[in-house]
């Protein structure tokens, strides 16, 4: 008789997790949901000190409609904020954790900006604030009291919301105007430290890059996948997938094409659903053969 049960990496030693990763890669088993490569979020010293809330995912600028769609997909409740007086200055995205008698909350603030709303008066952008947990009586819980798997999965959801909906992931946001007061945020997010999702992505790339046909011109350099093209050297940020060109760190805007890239569609990846990883690889293959690029918008930036 064989027993089958759910497994979460937060309950295992790092060595066991690495062994499972190596075994599944050896057998080329692709997981439909990220499990052995699942991001783990451990309580930080800062969160122990703040006790009842976490600022780990605070101070990000999100596209509100995209954020709203993501919360719905993940089972959270959220009400869009608009450029009108409805008695709210902010909103709280919530998810009920009934089996634990808890509710997780992700606080969201309005961004007041001229013309930054749609025809229905809904703000285009919102900013992020703290994450909290409350019990069934409405009491705010200290984070040290939250089961470690619950904390990790909630933080993973919130990291997903930020990692996907942040304006820092949009290669055209700055050039299209964006919000001038948040251009520094765009730059710091686009080329800043890697979040947990991007760290996992980097771990995959470290194993994958040596096996690619572009391996002689591709290297991992900190938070970048560096590509030595025939015209320039390119640094693809492993988190945002945005690109800088050496020697002066000139920004290169490449808008992702729709559909699958023929260079990456046959690559073995150990799990499904990370579009960012596919974008990093797609851009790497494109820039490794920059002498074959015929898009005038891209060429004008490379040759400029």
C-alpha cells in the first residue's frame, strides 16, 4: 500500500528539498503546480519587532485592475478604489482562512493623480501597505502566532500580486509617461533586489543556462542574466525582465510578443506558470543574435 499526501518545502530541511529538485530534473518531471521549487517565506526579524503586521510588501505601486483580477483568481476579496468620495481612503484585500480561524489582510492605499483613472472613475494605480492577520473575534494576531505554512502561503500570494501587478514590470510604463512622481520607484523595482519568486527563477537559470545553445554568451551576474551580443552586452533583470545595455546602463525597451517563442517552447522547465522565466529566456535568445534583429524600434535603441 502506498500513501500519497501533500508536501510543503517549509516543513523539510534544505538538503531534502534540493534532493527532490535534482530527482525531478533528472527524470524530467514537470510539476503542474510549483512544489519542490515553491517559494518559502520565513518570519523576519523586522516582522518579529513589528509584531502585529508586516511591511515586507509595502510601498509598491500596482496597476489596480490587474491587482484586482489577481486577487479574485487567488480567492481574495477586494473592492476597487475610485476617484470619487465613497467614504474610503483605502481598501483591504482579504482572504478567509476558516480552518485556522483567521483572516489575512493586505492593506491598499489610493494614489491621487490627475487623469490617472478610467472612464468609470476607477484609479489606474494603487500603493501597497501592511499585511495583517485577525482572528474570528476581530483581534489582530502577532505574526509569531501564525502557523508557518499559513504565513508563507499568504506572503507568497502577496508577493505574486506585487510581482505581477507592479508597474516596475512594464517595460513601456516610464516611456509612456506613467506617474512622474513614481519614476524612481519604477527604476528601483525594475533593477533592484530579487524577490523570492525571482530568486527561484535564478536558481533555475543557474542550472539551465549551461545547457542552452547560447551558453557561450550567457552568464548569471548577480540579479542579471548577462548576454554578450555582437553589438552590445545586455543585462536582463531576472525579476522584472527589463534590460540595461553596457557600457552605460542604457535602458532597452522590448515589448514581449504574444504567443510562444520557438527558441524556448521546447526547453524543459521543472514547473508551469512562470511567464517571467519564459520572458527572460526569450529576450536572451533574441539579444544573443542581435545582428539578426530587424525591428526598427529595438535597433534604434541598440545603435543609438
